[in-house]
């Protein structure tokens, strides 16, 4: 004899409710309001409207009414961010007030616009397929992700928990490009194509750097878990570095020197001179190579630095 549907439902409700007690790490009940992901995404769109006037949101802007438009945007962004940061601080120790943090964040907008203008120029200069800078602002996934990262990074600097990561993971979900908000990235940065790019939390990238799809700037083993929090785990790329698709550059002691060209393809041919510096605690190894570097994965146990090369 079949059970009545309502009996089966009651048992299922009880089983699920009991599981909430059994697995407390993945529930948030009787603990107050958390940040709202949809509200944070809405703020991202308002910020992009503020950063790139006339491209997103209101069209046909006039210089005569521009100040009113900017004022309205600032109020909406301010109120939205203050509310979400306040929700974060309900659950984590606050070092400042949401009001002061948002004011300090909004003061960075002119500086961010100047940096993003250079990123747009880097993309235009680096991609002959780009017909205009408008095309880059409207449609390039790499530039979209970089713009969201630069906003999130400013909040990260201001020690706002959680929200910067929600922002960059939103961009990641749309583009397949994963940039941690803690990474430090210089001006004129260009990600071409972009799908599958990973840039870890402690990565440092200089100026005029270009990377292609599928590049990982990652850590070596992270088996130490939370013990590695705050430790340099990701590489440094100095100025004017190019990293081609599929390359993995790993480790907090790895430094790719100025002007290096890195490829994951051992058949790729190019005549270039580059420098790679790899530190082994007190030992510093400097390698010079005329051929292309085909990959770079250097565990701590390998001394000296090994390069996989292809001869022309």
C-alpha cells in the first residue's frame, strides 16, 4: 500500500531539517542577514556605467546634464555598497564603518578610469583583430574581467571581506577568467581571448603584460591549506612579459623577468632573449636562453633551474 503524498513530504521535510543540524558549516539560520549576491552584481553594473559613461546604462548623455547623471549614480552605488558592507560586518569584525569605506572607495574612481583607459589601449595595440576601442569596451571578456577585478581590488585594499570575491567570481562565471581580487596587476594589462585564465591571490604582474587563454599563474602544492594564508604562493611577472596559451607558471618564488616570452608549445619557434629568475631559499639561479621556453614548472626540489627548450 502506497503512503499518502503528505506523509512522504513530512518525512522528507524532517530529514532535510535534521541535515541542517548535522552539517552546520553549510547553513546560515538565525544568524542575521548576509550580503546579497544579486545586489552586489547590480552595484557592479552601476559602477561600469560610472566608469564608462555612454556605453552602459543611460544612452545619449549630454555634457549639460552629466553632473546630475553622475550624482544619481553615485547615490545609488553608495547606498547599495553601504548596505552590503554593513551586512558583512554583522558577521566579521569591522575595522571601519561602511560609510567611510564606501567614501574612500568612490574616491578611487578617477584613478581607476585612468588605469582602465590604459588597459583598453593595451588591448587595442595588442590585437589587430580589434576594430576600435569601443569594440573592446563593449565585447572583450578579458577587459570586462579586468575592469571588475580592478574595482574589487580597491575594496580588497580597504579590507572589505567577501564582497570583492563575489565580484570577481561573478566575472569568472561569465567569462571563464579567474582573477583573485588580492592579485597586484600593473597598467596596460591585456588578456587575449581569456577562457581558462587563472591568476592567484598573491600574483604580482608588472606593466605592459599580455597573457593568452588557458594560462595559469598559480601555486605549487596547497596541501598546507589554511596554514598558507598570507604566504606568497603565486609567481611574479615583471614588465613587458608575454605568456602564450596553456602555460602554467607556479610558485611564490618564481619570477619571470622583464621582456620574457613564455610558451607552452615546444614546437613554437621564436628568436628572443629572456631572463628567468628562480629563487631557492638562499640560492638564486639566473637562466638565459635564446630559444623559447616551452613550459615552466619548477618544484622546490629541482636545482638548478631546468628549462624545456626547442632549438631552431
